[in-house]
């Protein structure tokens, strides 16, 4: 099978690493990829949102399967575009169409969906520039802290959690009037704050049946002790110790099944991943958000724990025979530590040479924001490398990941040293 994987981050490196283990693979191309993905396939200088370029590449290379890593091409409608073209309508795609991708592309859409299908979530309301005063009044009715979410895509940074109501009102105005997050904050969802512990559940669906992949917990804040600004993710672990059989049964019964049935009821032909971000409040699951693709850095702990052939599972998706496919997990624990650029998630420099990659042992290094200059690997993003280790328990997995993170050097390198500590 000839496969094109779209994207350039740690998620895509982990996916390419997993895809190359399949006996069904003939050729793998990654667009645009990074310095790590070139170890597993052929990088293509093409943006994941260049739909015409993607179409022409599919025709030229006789691609049979397109796996969409990031959310942008999905929300923009890459599936719809390829299926509308006579030359590419036969190509199989892992990822929903534009309507299904609204689960992530619009917070308001996803909240309405949850309410309609009785999926547990926080109370909310949506406001725009014209209803700013109504937004202020709604904030006055809530208890601190206050949760403000940009309706559209904001690269994982469009959520603000604020303790003071005056500050919340100021930020609401910044988002709606001053366009703090650009067009993404033309509308803002204000939510009731849920106090609990976060975890992520990942579902692969063919539109009818589904498989629940290994769950994970990620760490969003830049600072240790979950302090500082939100990031795209500073680390992750899988499995999650508190994800008991009882809790997972509640998640499947109350959230996963109604989500898949809701998509069917809406006439949405959803083939791909559903990422469900959860808040666990006194052992009761509530949905914080949906994503229409795998998470990052969660993919870097989920993929190493899947023992099954990923292309076989993908074949089950596009042939609608997923229920007949086997999904087997590695019982060991995976722990990922994300190494980032100095200054991230605010301004940071690129182009620093990375040293020590060849000295890593006992861990898998997934590249997130890197580029290659011949044999030299350089930083090329805010999140640079994801150091992932599999071990018999969380303590040993973390020890290995941190030992190897200490070996890798580049100017301004930073990583949290408390990933997974709250679970030990």
C-alpha cells in the first residue's frame, strides 16, 4: 500500500514510525514531515493544506491511502476536496470531512452536539461582539475560576482560565473586540469550571463501529506543578492509573457510544480518529473538548502501546469492517517528556543545532519541531523533541525518558521535570 501522511509534528513522526512496522506498507510519504520522519519514509516539500498539490502528488505517486495528522486540513475540508475530484475520489482517507471536523473546528458546534445527545459536559453559553454585555452578565452568574474558549482553532492556546471576574471580562473583550486569537475568537464559549483531573481517550471509528485506543494523560502548562502558560503539551503518560474498569465503562457508555450514534444521526460520515478530552470529577467523566485527530504528545505514548498492525486497522476504517479487526495493547507503561525551545510558548528562536541524538538508548525520540541540514538536525519549532520510553512501570519509564533528555543538548532546551509525578 502506498501511503501519504500529512503533517510535520511529533504526532506525525509517531504515526510514521508505527506505519512503517506494517507488512502492508509499500511506500510512505510524509508532507511536509521533519528531520525524524525522513528515517521512516520520504519527506515531501508540500504543506498539509495545499490541496491542489496533494491531489497532484496522489495522482503522480499512485497513493492509495491518505492519513491526515493535524486538524487544519481536516477543518478546511481536505477530505471533501479529494472526494470531489474525479482523479482522487477513489483514494481512502483517514480523517473526517469538513462537517465532522467541526467537532474540533467550532467549540460552539461541539457543545451543541453534546447537549443534543446528552453527553456530559460543563454548562456554557456562546457570545460574539454584539452580545458582549450579555457575556459580562453571564460571567457574573458564574463562580471563579472562569473558562473562556475561542470558538475556532487557536493552535491549542485559545483557552483561558481566569480567577478574577474583572480580568475575565477584560479578556472576553480582548478576544471578541481586539481579536486576541484572530478570527478564532470571533465567538467565545464561556464555560462553567470543572474541578477534577484530566485524561484523554482516543477512538478510531469507521462511522459505525469503533475501537477505543490506549488512554493517556497529558500535561499542558509550561511550568512544573502545572503552572504558567498553556502549551500544545509538555509530556504524556499511558496507561492512566486512575482509569479503572468502572471509569472506562462510564466513558464508553455515556460518551463514546452517544458520540458515534450522534454522528450517525446527524448524517455525518465520520471515518478516522475522535480525541475526547475529559475532566474526571469525583470519578464521573465530563467532556471538555473533542478533537478530530490524534493528540500531540499523546500519540507519542499511544502508538508505542498498540501492538496491532495500524494499516490493518485503517483498512478496517475505510472498508467499514473495523469491528472485525483485532486491537491489542502492550501492557507496559509509556512516558513522554517534551523538550521545547527556550521562550516557548511565547517567542522562541529556531535553527539551533541538536546534539546527542545518536547517544540515546532505551527510548524512542520522536521529532516534533526539527529540520535537517544534511546530517545535522536543527530546532524548527516550539516543541522540538518527544522522548518516549516503554517500561514495566511508570517510574522506570520516566527514569529512562529523563536520562535521555539529559543527554540531548541544544541552545535554550527546556523540559518539565515533573511529568507523571502526580500519578506515582
